[in-house]
C-alpha cells in the first residue's frame, strides 16, 4: 500500500502543478500535464482510485501528511491506534475530520520551525505575514538555478524559518523537473509543498546579471515553503506577486536595492496593494 501512497502524492503534485499553470502559464503545457495526470491515475488500484475520485470532487488536496500525530490539513489529532496504522502503511487511512488520506511525514523532510508570534505583538499584514528582511538576498550573482535555490533555502535555515535546507533544495529541484516555475518578466517561483509545522514562508533573491532558468532569463527568485493546507492560498500569493511586478519600475526598484533592508522596503512597497 505504500506504493499507492507514493502514487497518490505524485498525482496530487501534478494536479496542483496544473492548477498553478492555469494561474501563471499560457496554457502551453496543459496537454502534457493532463496526460501525466491520467497516466498516474491509471496506476492506482480500484480501492485507492475510487477513494481518490471521491475526494477529488471536493478538493484537489486529497492526501495529507500526519505530523506530530495531527492531520497537516485540518489540524485534527489522529488517534494513537490510527496513527500507528498510518505509519505502518499497510492500508489507506483517512482523517476522521476532513476525510483526506493520511501518510506519515518523512523524518528528514524539510519542516517549518518558526516560533509562533507573541500574543502581544501587533498582527502582521501584507508580505510580512510570509517573509522578513532576513530572507532578502540582494545579489545572487551569475549563479545557476540550483545555486540560487540553495542560497535562498540556506537563508531560511540560517534564520530558523525552516529545518533541513538540503531537503528543501532537493524537493524544489524535483518540482522544477516537472515544469519550470519561471514566467515572463524574469521571475521564478520555485517552491515545495508539504513543509509542515508552521505557516507559508517566502525568501526572495535578486540576480542583476540574470539566471538561466530552463532557457529563460530570471532576475527575481521567490522560494516558498508551503504547508499543504495553504496550497490554494499560495496561488493567490503568487498571483499577487505577479501583479506587483508586472511593471518594469517595480522590478527595477528591487533589482537596484543595495542591501537587504532596501530590498525588503522595496518588496513591501511593491506588494502593498496586491498582497494582503
């Protein structure tokens, strides 16, 4: 049954990648994605396939990690006996609250380790809900795609936003192999879903020279670590960033930033309308 869980995870990633392409792409890869989705769906056995189809009608997130004995999507505590069944992986187990199929999160997977905000702190708004000045890399230089992602993941780990940057990099590159996250305008959105333990986290890097990103020149890189529960919201965040940097003056303002403080200020200014 563990093989069926792996197929379900791959299938969900393909579906969510297609959802992203609807949001950011020109539709040129939809046929290929649909073929891959159909081929992956065909690998499911009768039981797993029927359960997948039933859940898919309700929501495109049909499978959820179990972290700290809780469903990562709805947060419901998983009973001890049921949690043991999830870890054994001998048959499909669903969350008693949201109904999604549960799987045991890998011990070496990247995870969010951000401390919860103090109740007395003022609530964060806009892009500051997801990022911080410490996650701004002013000049990545003439690096490769992998080097850019590695630098951003390293900043996340160094400043204790995530644990296991190496795992994040590996997963982000695997996602890129499915379909490049570079879009027109010199922007790329590498990301990893299933980074549980906290909220969505975003780091930004700038390359003045430009990075060869699967044949496209990229100057702005936004690396995101996404809990599966906010996959739909991530599409709105990505849309907001695209809207914010659709105009050349906004892109120039971040490319010309001299230090992390200036880059953070420029990012907050550029996104104050489109990212809530």
